[in-house]
C-alpha cells in the first residue's frame, strides 16, 4: 500500500435514474435518490479514490458509514459526491463526505474503509464458513 495523504479529495458525479430511486413516498408518481443508493455511490467513490494507493492484490472494505441524507434529489437531476481523507492510521482510512445536487447540499458525514489484502480476506471468509 502506498502512503495515503490526509486532506486529499476526490469527486464523482452521477445522475439519478430510476434504478437509483425510491418511489414509496409518492405512490409511484415521483422518484428521488434513495439513501441506500447514495451510500453505495459514496462507497464506490472512496473505492475509486483508494485504488491508486493499493498495491496489486489489495482492495478496501467499508467498516463504518455515518452520513445524513439532507435533501431529496429527483430523477434526472445530477449530483456529485466529494470525499476527503480525514484520518489515516495504518490501513484504516476515514473519509469526510459531502455531496450536492444541482440545488442543495444532499449529504454529509463520514465513511471508514480498511485497505485489505484480498487473498488474506478470502482466507478469513473461508475459515469462518467452516
């Protein structure tokens, strides 16, 4: 694993599509970005950021998500998520998270990931299943 600098940021943009939306508040009439899909987007933003610091055979796993979904984002609207390394301790990386759609701040909080060696992680899973 390469050294991960504290304070470095990375952004990804997306657009709310039907597969990212929830409709249960409107009886199927109006869809908005669902919280689980927003969290998924945050996780993959962090994964994409960490990719350049991982050596061959390494990846990362999420261990904490603590975010507030602040505002609805309707289908068709674009949004962006920015993650910034807040703390790095060994293989543990804590990200500050914020996101915006075209009108409002939609999310804020933290997400924690650990850089892992994939072969060791798979071995741990196999042992647990025995």
